C-alpha cells in the first residue's frame, strides 16, 4: 500500500516537473534509445531515507530501470559515498533526476536530523518522537523518515488518538472537564494524552484513566518534578524548545518521550547528487 | 486558478490530518455550534507568505469563517506580531489549525530566507532566484513564497525553458554539440541557458544565440572573469555553495542572477502559532 | 470534513446513476423551471441516519434546494412518518431521489439494527460496537450510522489500533510472542487488543500491558470465567455469532463490549420513499 | 474495463482500511519476506460472486500473489467448501483479507439471494431482475452479482432507458401525456417502460409504441388481468412487495419480469472466512 | 449533473492552459482589481452551442463574473452578432478567454454543421443523428451540440444499446447467429440494431424482434428497396458517405434516420472572438 | 511521462465509451477467450499520428495485445495502406476499436493538415506553428500531432512565455507600456512576443529587448515592410486568415513563423478504419 502511495506522490511530482512539454533539454540532446548508468552520491554524511520514492521516479519513466541500493534506508552514508546506482534509459535517468532527489534529499534530511537527536539521548530511555508539523501531503513519508532515523511516531492525525491541548482545556473550562468529555466520547481503542502546564494540572489529570501526559515548555526542575509525580502511571512526554544541546538534560529527567517538530518541518535536506556515467559504467 | 490549486492542496492536507475519524479531541470537547476567534501570531520575526492557504484551511471547515489579514504576504512581521485574525466556528478553528499553520510556517520560512538573501545583495543589481529543488507537490506555492521574499523564479519545470547542464554536455559530447541540438529542436518561445564550468566553455557557448549562462561553483576570480567575457550579451547566473555570507561578494561580480536551492529545500519554517480566545475576542 | 467526504460520495453516486445521458424520463416530462415539494416518508419504523447525504444529493442538482429535517439522525421514525421535506427544482427532486434514498435507506437500516441490539442490552453496561466488515468506500458513513443507533465504533482501520487475531498468533508462534512483537513496535498512542480463545491464553496475555481482549465465539460459561479472570484490568469484548436473542445473556456476563459485524454488512435497508407533491405543497 | 473498475474500487477500499499508518499489527508480527497460503472458505452455503475483486485486493499488495478459484463466480458453494486458495506474501494476505472478504461476502450474498428467487420461479418463464436500489459506488459489481445468481439486469441508470413512474405521470398530468412527452424526446435506441397502477391506465398506455409496462404492488387477480390485457404486445414486469414465498404465484401470472430491490439493498452477506496456513500449505 | 461535468471539463482545460505559472502576460499588465466587460462575437454566422462551458470558464476564475447570453444555445447567430457579454474581473476575462472560446467554437461548429444537414432534409421525415465518432472526453458535450443543431443522438456508448456491425456478424458466422446471441443476452430495456449490407441479410434480420436496421454505404436504389422491405416494422438508418449534397435524395428514400460521423469528428469550429472593452462598456 | 498522460486520456475515453454496462454487443457475440487480428487501414491518404494512444486503447483491455506499427507517426500513408496490425483478444479489439480510432483519426487529421501547409512553404524558411486553439484536454497530443506533420509548437499555455496581444495593449494603454510591464515582471527564462498591428507599433516595440513580434491579419505589402523593419533583430510571425493557398506568398515575405489555428481546431479527421480478420490472419 505504501508502494501505491509512493507511486501516487511520485507521479504528481513528475507531472509537476515535466508539465505539458516534457524535458525539452534532454529530449533534444539524448537519443531516445540510449542507455546509461548513474550514481546517487551523498555530498555530505547522513542517514538515508526514501529509496522507494527515488526508485519509483526512475521506474515511472523507464519501467525496466534497475535501482540498486548501496546504503539502505535507515543506515548512515559517509560524505562521498554512493548510496544507489541506477541503470536504464538515459533520458529517463536525466528527466527523473530532480524528482528522485527532491524526495531522497528531504527524507534523508529528516532521518539525519532525527538520528542526531536519538544519538544525543544516549543511555537514557527517552524516545525521540515527531509531531503533526509535517509537509502537507507528505506526512506518511516523513513519519517513515523519522523511523529511519531511529525515532518513533506520534499521532498520524487528529483521528487516531486524542490529545487534549491548552486550547482545548481553555475551551472546556479546565483539565478535568476536558478529560471527562473526551473519555465519555472516544472509542475503546483510542488512547488519550493531556497537555500539562503545571503540577497542579498534572495531579488533576492523574485522577483519570488517561494514557499519557505532555509537558510543554517546562523548565528542567519542574519537568523533573512532573516526571516524579507521574510516577510511571502514565507515559510522560516533553516538548517545546527542544534543541540538540538540551536533549541530554531533558532525557535525564526520565521522560519517556521527547517530541520535536523541527525534525520534520525544518530539517535541512541532505545533500545528494546524481552523477551520470557517459560510458554507462558506474564508478561505485 | 491559483485559488483552485490552493484549495486542492489544502483539501488533501486536511484529509491527511483528519483521516477517517475526524478530530476526536475537539469534537468531544467543543460544542458544534460554538463560535470563537483566534489570532495567528509570529513567535519569531520574518516575512509572511501563504495567507490564502491558511484561509482556505479554515474556510473549508467553516465556509463562513472570516480571515482578516494583518500582515500581508510579502511584508515583515515582528516577533509577537499578530499576522491574521480568524473568526468562525470554534471546532473549525481548532481542527484546521495545524493544516493552516503547516502551510503558513513553511511558506513564510521560504519568504524569510529569501528576503535575507535579497537584503544581502544590497545595492548590487543581482536578483536572487530559486531552483527546481522544491517540495514535491508544492512547487507553485514555494515559488510564490520566493517572490514574496523579493526573489525571482527560475524555470517552473523541465518544459518551460531549456537548461543545458553538465550531464547533458557530457552526453552530447561537448558544449557546442549540446547547444546546437537544443537550438534545432525547441520552439521559438523557449529560452536556452547553458551551464558553464570554464572560460573556454563560455567562449564556445557565446558563439550561439543562447539567452543565459549558469556559472556553477566558480571561484570568485573566475566568476568575475566570466562575467566580463559574457559582456552583457547573455544573462549570467551564479549558483552552487551560495551562503548568506558570500552573497555580497558574489553580487559584486556583476552577475545578473544568483540561484539558491536551499531557500526552498532547507529554509527553516517560520515559527507561527494560533491562540484561541475563549471569550471570542481577539487580543490583537 | 465529513461534509466534503459526503459530497464526494454523493457525487460519485449521482454520476453512477445519471451516466452520460442524464435522466431521460424526467427531462422529457418535467419543465426545466418547475418547482416542487417532496416528502421523504418512512414506510416502516426505524432509526434515521444519513440526512446529510440525502441533502447533498438534492443540493448537488439544485444548489438552492431546501431540505428540512423532521426526524433527525439518531432518532426514531414511526411507520408512515415524514422524516424530511425537500423543496426545489422539480427535475432535481426527481433525478436525485434514488441516490438520496440509496444512502438514507442503507444508513438508517444500520442505525435501526444497531438500536435494536443496544435496546436489548438493557440495564447492562455492555456497549454494542461495530467491526471493519463495512461496505467498501462507505466505512466512515456506516460507522456514523452505528453511532446514530447508539452503538460505539471499533477501529476505523488497520492503522489506528492493533488487534492481534488468531491468524497473527499462529504466525507469531504464540500469544506472548505476538504481543511482545506488537508492543515493541507500535507508537505510544496506539492501543493493543488481543483475540483470546482459551483461559490459558488469557492468562498469558494479561502478563503484558495490553488494553483489551477479544473473546471470539466463546460459550457463555467460559465467557463468564474469562470476564472474571480479566478482572477489570483490561477491557473485554465478546464477538462471534451474536444474535439479537443472545445479547441479554452475553451482556449479563459483564463484558464491556459486544461487537457485531452484521449491523454493517447485513442490516436490511430501512424502507423509505419519496412522495412528490404535484401542487408543490408538502402533506407533512 | 471491468478489470480497471474493479481495481479502482479495491484500491479505494484498501486505502480506506489501511489509512496512513498501514497494518500495524501484521507489520509488527509477520516478517516482510514471509510467504503463506490461505484458504477462502464458505462458512455457509451460497452462490459465489466477486472473485475478481478479492483477487485484486491480494494482487494490489503482492503483485505476484496467486489466486486459484475453486468455486467460480455463479456457481454454488456448500458450507465448509473452499472457494479459493491464495498464495503469496504473508503480510499481503493478512492485510488484504478484510477488503477481499468485504467484496466477496457482499457480492456472494446478492448472488445467493438472487439464486433463491430464480429457483423459486421454477418452470415459469419469468425472469428475476434487479433495480437501481444498489449500494452507492458499487452498482456495476452488484448488477454483475445479480447475473451470477441467474438474474437479469434492469436499467443501469437514468440514462440508458426511460421508465415513466407514478411521480412522472402525476407531474405530466396523465399517462398519455407522459408517454407522448418521452416518445417525442428520447433517441431511437432508447426503450420506454411505463409504471401502471390500473387496468385503465394500462389500456391508455398500450395505445402508444412503448416497450414494457411495470405493474407495481398489484394484487394477484389484477396482475393476472393486466398480463392478459397486455397480451404479449409489450413486456410485463411485476414489482413491489416481492417475497420468496410469493414468487411462484406471481410467476404463474405469466409476467415476463419480476423486479426485486432487496436482492441488492438488503441481501445478507454470505459468510466467508480466510484461514491462513502457518505452514504455507493449503488444506483444500 | 451536466453542470458538474462541464465544470470538471472546464477545470481541466483551464489547468491545461494556465500550467504552473499562470497567465504571465495578463498578470504583468492588468491590475488585480480591475473590472472589465467583454463581448463574445460571431465572426461568421452559425448555430450556437456551449454557453454553459464558456460561462463556467469565466466563473471559475471570477465567481462573481456575470455572463449574459444574447444568442442562446440552439439558435442562429449572424456574422458580427454578439452572442454573449461577460462582465467581471479583467484578469479573469483575459485569462479564461481562450478556454471559453475553445469550448464555444468547437461546440458551435458541431451545432452549425448539424443544422446545415437538418435544413437539407427539408420536408422529409428523416432525423439527422450523430455517431460515437466524438472527441475523447467530450462526448456528452458534443452530443448536446448535435441536439442544439436540431439533430438527434444515437447511442452514447457501447452499453446503452446493442448495435450489431459487420465485424460482429463476421465473427458470429452470420446475421441470424449474431442477432440470436444478442437477444438472448441483453436486458429487456436494451434496444437492438443490426447493420445490413444486402436485402437478403435484411430479410434474415427481420425474422427477429429487433428494433432498427442500419444500411451502411448502400446505393440509392438499394436503399430505397431496403426501406420498402423493412416496411415500417423496424426503424431504418442510413449511414456512410453522407454529404450535404446527398442528404435530400437519401432523405427522400424514406429512411427514418441519417447518421453522420463528421458532424462531430470533422466539423470546422465556428469562428467566435472576444473583444474586451477598455472602458468596461459592452458595445453590444 | 507522455506514456502516463496518454494512458490517462485513453482510460477516460474508454470509460466514456463503455459506461457502466460494457460492450453489450460484443460480449453477447464474441467468446471471451477468442483471439483475433485486425488491420488499421487508411481509407484516405495522409500523415499518421497517434499510434501510442491507439496502442494504449487495445492494451488497456488486453495487456498482452500486440500492436505492430506499419506506418509510423510522422510518415505518410497512402489510401488503402495498412498503418498498423493489432493482435489479441477478439473482444478487446472490437471494444477498443472506436476509442483507438477516435484518437488516431483526429491526430492524423492534424498531422495531415500541418503537413499540407509545411509542404506549401516549399523552399522558404518559414516554420508552420500551431496556436492554443486546441481541443480542451488534448493539447499535448495535438501539439505532438503538429510536430508529426512537420510543424513547430508555439506556447503550450499562458505560463511558458509571454504574448502581448491587442487586448493587453489596449488595457495597458499602449505597446510600450505593455512591454515594460511584462519585462519588469517575468522571469529571466521567459520569452516575450508582441502582437503588432502597424509599422509604428512595430518601431515602438523594437525599442525593447523582446524576442518576437506577431503580425496579425496584415496585408501582404505591409507584412513585407514589417519583416524589413524587424530586420532580423526579433523573430517575426504572421497569423490570421492563413489558408493553404496564401502560404507561399506569406512565406515569401521572409517571416520566420506562420501560425495557424485551424490545423488543430478544424482539421478534418483522417479516415481510418479497422478490419477484423475472422481467421485471425492479417491481410497486410
């Protein structure tokens, strides 16, 4: 199914790039029947994600294109390392290049950023998790890239779990009111998490059979207290202003989860390029 | 037409976030008929882009929602400034929040990054221009965000102009061969640009009626020479390794265009948040 | 969002009924500008669901059509009772009739069947819940109809909760193996339920932090024991061979949930008809 | 073409079931490369329809899945009989199971109901025919299931034949007026049928070159008279309140067609299940 | 429904014309808020068809655009006559112009060609009818244009009537075999027409309860005989090599229908232009 | 990519022709497993275009159908010549026939008309070019057919080049104003052409760095003067009232381009037919 989704997204991207007229430059220069080989090379080191999208881009233009993975999704590539080799129709390689790389660089950028944070957690037990701050239309792929980087996924959307946030609490008139409303309405297979600003709110919340609490933008001492109060009865999650530098001290508080929006919305793309071999022989 | 495209993209994004079950939390807590007001506030300073997408997200869930722009697209918001006020059904505001912000933060991030570079050009005549390194599916919106930041757009795709790159030249067997192939095939309304690595290539290229040359990753001295050789007969474009710090010296060479991939593929999202007013009164 | 989904489904259904040539009969007989009124009448008693789909069918052909609900979704209509009155273009009423009724009769049939079972539970605390045995393409609407009938929704799909079934256990090599695999992989916002065939399996399962257990096709005595063993630590669900007659005794075992596939896959449609008033005056 | 339509419908159904996150349970438990075999078994006896949809569901997740039909569409399966064997990727079998069965059970339910009525007609010449009371989006498949059960198809939509119903007659001001309006407008390849309530109306209608008459909810004696009056000059169709018990006496009146809405809108699904073989060996 | 189909087609056409970048010329020249008026003028005389598509093109870019029909669909416009006046946003008028005219000119061309043939029939009773030789994707609109020109529609597709053609007869092994196969399989609401090459074939065909016969490329004398043999028992249709000049003599044979492919596949577009009024005042 | 677009268009066309019920006639007559061969024959001479669409139509109904091109796209077929042979499932050949031919006849008609004009240019250097007056939805295919006929393509849409027309000039308040507005706004890869009515306008326009001028409906003497004034500094294009007869004298003026709308909007379809071989042996 993931395959079908990836194909849909790649198809949209190819039509977006090729427009009505197709690749004017390549069609003028490269013979229709010419075959070629191309290396996808990491210009900088990082964790790779998105081979299936890159593969789909080439296959859509040349169904017989062979895409050989050298550095699989979820593993690290060094700067200069060849992460995949593609062989097939030369026009197809040239024309699909940008689309393939646009997916691969973005998703590898997310995996790389996630991996950095995961490594910073070190021996602590906290999991790095993403948010719903994803690129419109690409959420499934970006959440996958987070997993490739060693992270975990939070909700995929507003419908697969309940998360009571500050605006909800304000509208409901209090933490207890909000939690009661949600517990009375959602199905038995839906987990419930509550955003907590103060220890008092936390104690109120713990009176109910909720599954997790989210500590947003707490100072380190208060976060520590909050984890203690939660006492393992619910999962604890820290979020807000998470930087690479702060990860170790946050993880050290004992929170179960650290959620970070910027690994999906602001991770810089990983620099990957495609080198076509004129002789059709990969140098990898 | 842009309106129709924006609506299509926002619709996809809303379905992606709402899934099959809708906003479980909000529907449990907020009465169906409740009205509310919400402020969209810049948590950091930057240049705004994407109000129409944000507006569409709210309108799609509440067709009567009123979206009042305070800081229009293409202008600067200070940290803490309210960039828009939305009024309408409280559920719609809560449910569309993330989708609206996902568009607005990303596009404003691109506009902000572009504006930085444009300002760095200063008195020089160079234009900052984007590339095809855009998010799959969002190219039209991201190119618009570049314009909001004061930048200019390069090709929208492979079909609206010809750009002969190093891989093309290698496959054609030389600059002259590549240019001739293209000039003989493309329609009379298609411009032709050629990527140039050396001054010798540049002289070869200038023998043909081309429209622009792209200097990729040249050192400053060679770039200066290349601009001199071009002599105003064709447009000159510098690209590759462009950082904010290097913009002034590159612009000082007299190039007409400086193209930068990272303003679309790696610009950090601008931090914007939505504050719901419980009393339905905007604090802006 | 539900509105957008309903409109999509109704649009497909209208195109399916109107084909390329449109409503040949009505266009030949009824003047284009004629206005009319029509009553939607319950030919048999039941619980109504699906007014928004019926409304959308008429509105799509006559955007100014007025659809007045007399018996709202989730409430009971007596045989002969008028559940809605539509006023608008006479052609639109005639042409949209079948599409509107095909949605309304099916969804009301589901609501009616669900309501029967819910009433049979009586004073017991068990909730009636549906399954994934829904009509392809109509799951969201059918799950809504279940709620209209007083029932609760189980998973909306394979991705919003984990349900370990007998085939999974067989492939995993045991209950414990299956549960461990799932707990180690799914996100922290995902609930886990396990299908249980024997009390021994149940005891094995309860060693893990799961959320619910599903007792499939158990005899009444064993079901009673199983609920006792579960001891309120997890939610308990009975399924398999549930008939209206058996509901009271099953509910009496103290299970939390009774899931029934046939309320969505085999509930007979509720008989509703549309009576057009020649004089344009509703008789309701 | 049917193949393309089936693939479209199955694709929608799979996305509906898999959502954004895919089959959480199966992916956690079953190895990606594992192969398996599964039997689709009839839990109750009935007539099978819909193998191509079931096949498509498995193939879409595993293009190399082999689907071997044991009881073809249109033939009877005994309770306990294996109707098909599927071999392929174990995850694909588990994940597509519900979608495949949702199609197969519904369509087989329709075929089974139709077959019951067809058998009840016995030696009489009447054909059982369906109506437009079908599930939104599935009309083509459901009409096919009717044919699998030995029934015949009525109109596929409002555009492939004219059927003048009571509401049309009322709006036209009489049977003759309605018929004349239709005959003067429709193309020469369009058949015309008229709903008849009384013998007088029938005589009025027979004055025109119509193709068929529909007797709705007539008593048996009047129906007999009506068939006599029609005298073979037009096809005669009985509808309304058709039950299995009444079929023989209605058929005995000599009507050419008996149309029944409930074989599509209220036929209970045929109970079919999928048994996965852990050892990858079908027990069929 | 026709409205929805027209909107879909117009939307596709607008996206096709506007691409990713929109109307570069108009956006550079015309202020966003400017209002204008434009006249759609017939440069040559003809019968108009397609106002709803033209209207939709303008409305899609400016929902408040007013489109005033001066020469309605199905009526004649003289050369130089204003057929419609549009008022609205000046950019919208300029940008939608070509799309609106592409529909209007093509459909009016079909209506005009049809009207010519219909007029040539004169006092004879023959109807001019179209075929399935239509533009891919535009069949419903083109069949409508035929009706605007006074013609009648043949089958809309392969599924709304049976037409046994020479290739079918060859594959069946004879006229009688082909007819029997069809009569035994199609539903009771499906008409059957048979292509006839010789009088002998005609006599064979008339032995069956068919609805119409198609005489393809017959000489005038044989056509006359064939009509006589048919004797009013079935509808008769002449086709093949029908020119404007031959219409009267063919109609004089007494055939009921004359079908002409070229009124849809080769009718020259009617020349219509759009004149924008700079002062915003229509000159009509 | 062209392949994907062609498949999309063919799929729409097949669904349009097959509707809900499929090919009633063929399915009744031709056995499901029968194989056949069919020749696509040119009934009149012309230049062929569109084999890939015809091929796709057959392949979509029989993925193993073999389509052998005898007269390739862009080459001439004599009357009676076999342009392609298709082998495959007999039902698929019969059912896809009309769709395949509807594409092939239309596109070959455009190629044939273009080729006529190109041949009429003779020794002169003028290129025949098409316009945006294409069939809604088919622009890419029709522009391709123009190239098959030896013509060149003008803009594919409003976004790939700027063309300042008379209405733009009127709204801008003059040629110079319009050109300045456009040059200041469009990207550096966008060409600019200006429609010119008088020599004075031409001189005004040549003061700017534009790429081409369009002379609309000029008399021959003025056209000659205009070409002289342009003096090779910009490309010159003649349009308006171009007939086959006038091509030589227009070409003789030295214009670079002659654009003709009717080769796409009014070219008569090339007459091609499909002959099925009953014995499955092509006679070609």
